[in-house]
C-alpha cells in the first residue's frame, strides 16, 4: 500500500502539472514518396508521370530527361521551356560523371553596352522584357545532345506522350491560376495581342496548346535541325525580328550545347558533383562547403544562431568571388581549382569570428593571380531529379530566367522566349534582377554564355549514388541546395524534411540576410541582429523550391518534392 505522504506528493505534482503540456513525443519523421526502382521529382505531376512512364517502358534516366523537360514546357510554361536553356549533371550506373551546358548565348549582334543609353545609364527593362532580352535558346539542342549520347529509346517515342499532353491539355492548379492572373495583362502589353495565356484561365480549367503540339511533332519528325535551321527556326526568327529583336538564322545555326567537366569536391566524406561554369552554382557551392567543413555544424544545431552565422559568412565570401571571377569559361580564364581548394577556403575565413558579422564592405574577392591558378525572391527557373532502375542519376535545372522569360510568346510555335540576357552584367557593378553584382568576367560579348546560378547537383556516399538535388530561385539557388544537403547530412533529416525546412540566404551584396517569413524563432533573429546582421523577413516569401531524390541505406529512393509549389515525386 502507498503511504499518505507519497499520495500527497503525487497529488501535488499532478496539480502543479495540470496547465503544462504533456511531455512532447518526438515528432514522427516526415517521409517523402518512396520507390523501390526509379523516380522522377519535378515541378508538375504531369511531367513526373510522363518521365516515369518512359522509365517503366525500359527507357533510362536520359530518355526520361527528354520527356520530362518537354512535358514541363507544356504544363509549366512559367519556367519549363523550348525557348530557354539549362544544365544537366549526370552519373551513370557505371559511375561515369559528366555535365551538359545548354545555356543560352548572346546573339552575334549583341554588344557590351546594348542596355545602356548614350549617357551610360542602365536601361534595365531592355534586358528583362521583350525581344532584346532574349538569348539564343539552347534547350532543344540540349535534349537532342542528351538523346544522341546517352538515350536508348527513339525520340518519337519520348515525345509522343508530351505531344498528347499538349494536345489533350493539362489542368490549371490554384498556384498556376494565380500566376496567369498576375501576368495576363503583361503578356498582352508586351506581345500587343491576346494569346493562349491571356484568356484568364482559372484553377481546374484545361489548357490545350495545339501550336506547341505541332512544334513538338515537327521536332519528332525532323529532329534537332527543325529548331535551328528548319521551319521552326524561320518562324522564330521572323517573330523575334517583328518585335525588333536581333537574333538571326545565323545565330540559331551556330548554337551548340557543350559537354563540360562538372565541378567535383569532397565534404566530410561525401563526393559532390555539380555544375561548372558558365554556371557559378558548383563553384560557389564548393567554396561555401569547403569554408564550413572545418566546423561542427551538427553540434551547433539546425538553424541556430551559430550555424546561420557561419553559413552566411561563407556565403558572403563565395558570392564576392562569384562577382569577380566567374563568367563563360570559353571567354574568360577562371582560377577554378584554386577557388574550390581547401587552402583557399581557409584563407578566405581567416577574418571570420563568431563575435560579430564581417560587413560586406570589408569583403572583396580573394586575391588569386592567374599565374597561381595555372532580389527579390524568384522561382522562375525549374529543377527536376531522376533516378532510373539501372542506377543512372541526373539533376537538371532549366530556365527562361524571369517568370515566363521575356514575356514574349511565339503564338505560332506555342512557347515563351527567355530573358536570359539579364544574367549578363549589363553594366559591371550594377545589380541584375536578382540583385547580383556582375563583374567584367560576365560582360556581354557576342556568342558568350551569361553567368548562371543554377546548381544541379549529384552526391556520392561511399562510392555510390546518394542524392540528386537542385532548385529554382535565381541567386538563392546555391544557398538552397547547400542547406538541403546539410539538412540531411549534418542534421539527419529525411529528404522531405530537408526540403520542407525553412531557409535563409545571404549573397554578399546587398548586405542583408533574408529569411523565409514566420519560420525562424525571434530570439535567433534578435541574436543575429545583435551580432551586426541586417535581417530581412519580409521580402522572400519563399526561398528556393527544391526537388530531390535520396537513396536510403536499403536502396529505396525517397523523393523530396517542395511543398512551396505543385511539385510531385512519382516512382515505382
Ligand atoms: N536565370 C537564372 C540563373 O541562371 O541563375
């Protein structure tokens, strides 16, 4: 029998606890879609399903790339495209790695000062809206290059479900309807006519794009040359020239996608493979990860003051280097090996201290001699990840740059044209639409590729494929990919939790740290302010929209499809 004092003590302790919540059960992990064999994660369910349909037919990840890329052009015209460009990083089932650059190029008639007035003032609208903003599109060259080198199924078979999607239509989502409403009047103004995307489609409506179905049919019949020399090329150039553009048939004819060596580096036992220049993604990701590698991030805790501070300081230094050193490697010499080396990372962090922020005004690019080397939020790009049943893995990021690119819609062909010219430094030292300050290395030259931040990334662990990851988000792409990797590796999150977790971003200039709103504890933000960081929780409703695939220890694939969009993982 229990004694009276014991019962009294029990009563008093129950009384004392009556207003306190029951001790929290550890939250069950949020797990994304699981699949045993293969998976596609993209911005639209239709595109992921079409990719998986190709995989189930026996196609490989490269076949699925062609179909997924084109399906996004149909169902996600915000960023999916025929009129833009992108990058793919791959790892085959045999462990061979590579990268494809199908980034747009400046037209032959482009000039360094084409967006400046006679007094040297930057006319920023000219590089963002209308025909002068358009770079020579690379996407069609990209899918044909992938198909030729690594695909297995006939192109007609890959495009058949995409043509059916364009012809039978896709259903407008709530998020998509909001964007159509926001941009319909802009499309009408820029194009000086109504078109498919000015009809005020609502959520639940079906959009059929017969013009795009016909363009895709011609590509399936006649191949790559249809877009760069054939009827489509002629129609595209006539359209752009009618809008005072400068792209010619000669520009299209000269366009080639380039196979490149990806950037490769290690982080605490991981082997990370990411996109090389003309994207800054892989180089900046490597720089930041090498700068933070000596520190015990997992010990500091996820999104703690200390870990945010460390990452922001590494980001500050990497983005300062980005502005100075990076551009199209076919035009500028880049000290790539030095930039991503451990020794250089250590030297860049020499003036870092946990006691206070390093003001960006005190940070410039690091000093590398060539002899030694021998914002506003944006979601307009799109990323997808694919793993096939053979063990091939790809990460692909593709873009029109801004939302619906230049807003120019080639009605007869059924697609939007990019405004990628804004990714050049139109006037070195002046920010672009992402607030990024460009340097001389990224100045406009005919046939040059504009610097990108796209960061399609594959990761190996213990010699095997481990993760495919990437995101849209302009300048925030690099830092979103970074945080997603760290969330899984340092903080033991599932793939879906890592994608869901709130994100922050710093890019040297402007000297502010942006946070997704209502996601970070106020005491953390206050302690960062006290250390000298300028905090912005109002101007980045979302940072990144990550799609990723993680291979779990038993070989199962876990998809991470970003809750911030309509993104969907489909697998089998
Ligand atoms: N257009 C965005 C990027 O390439 O980074």
